[in-house]
């Protein structure tokens, strides 16, 4: 994989649940509920009235995202209204989120606790963008918004491509694994039906990369992802690996499986085995 960031990253990671979302926190389920709410229709509504209702729904979603994003010093622009609506609506039955396929090699446990999984990922196409902002959270927010536009029509096909999980963020550290580089790479796995001929991005800063097959060591964790928690998770993973020297030691991946604005996100830390 290439070694290369919103809290808007996108199954499989663990992390304990809580009793529900906290006030002011968006979950994917919350967002989807906007488009699933029944629309009142007496049968006499005009096309103009239906269009106004759709615009109001788009505005509600946009304002909801904007309110939460401001808490992380991120501005969500007006032109994100349509991508947000597409990503959180049914999209003609295509709302199911495809998982990046892998083969499980080893499931390592100790005293009933999962330490890590060892997986094999096949060669695949990923849409990637490098971002450098003041904080990790800002980088992944702005990076994912750019990818959202690509997923939602700003591509050579002009159509919604479909959401996949996890969204990956590639981070680099110093040799002591104590500091994260400000530049990160945010990556989206092209759905299976687009792997053979990936739609090209209209954004010239998004690149389509072929990531080679890789062996990955993964460990699940819950909660927010920021500079401190990522360094903590990298060091925790290094401690439980039997042979940490077999992995690349200055480049790691954060895999996100839930809306990053969720109060208890599901994530994984990935170590890449040296080739």
C-alpha cells in the first residue's frame, strides 16, 4: 500500500457502545433518518412544492453537518449539500456500504481478549488525496469532503459510486512513534463494480492509486481519533505484536468504520507487514 485525514471517516472495528448519541452529535443513522422520514403528500402537491420540500431536507442535512463540524474548527461549505444528501439517502437501494474484502490469516487472543487480527488484502484501486491542515481532525475532515464530492458525481461517470468501508487515513510518525506528521492521506476503496475501470476524479488533487496486495495487522479501538489517541493506539499495538519488527515502523493506517462525529466511533489501527 502507498504510505502516506473529518472526522468524517467511514466495518469491522470494535469499540464498546454507549447508551446512545450525545446531544449535538451526528450518527450515520441520524443522517439517514432525514431521508427516511415519510413526506406528507395530499396528492395535490405541485412539482414546485415537491422541489421546495427536497431543498428543505438538503438544507437540514447541511446545517446539521455544519453545526457539528464547527466544533472541530471545520467549515462545511454550501456546495456540500448535494453530496451529503446523496451519501445519506437510499440512492435507489444502493445505501448498503460495501466492506473492503480481506482474508483472515490469524485471530490472536489472550485470556479471551482479542489482541489483533492478521489479514491479507488483495491488490486494489483506491481514490486518495493528501491533506495538510493545522490538526489531524481538520485534515481528515477536509480530505473526506473532497472524496465525498468524487463519490457523489464529481467523477468521469457523473454518478454516485457507492460508499465503502473503511475509509483509511495513512499517517506517518517519527522513528520513536511519538509525533504524527501533519500531512495525511485519506483513501476510499473503489466499489467492486468500479475496480476494473475506476471513474476518474474531476478534482485534480485526487488520484487513483493501485495499492499492492498486503498483509495487515489490525487492532480495534473506539472513540475519537486525534494525534494523542493515534499515537497511543500505535504504541499499544506494537506492545501486543509478537514480532513488531516485521512491520513498517514509521507509517500506519487508521481505519474508520463509523461517522467520525459519533461519540463512540469504531476504528482500527493497521500495521503493514514489510514486503
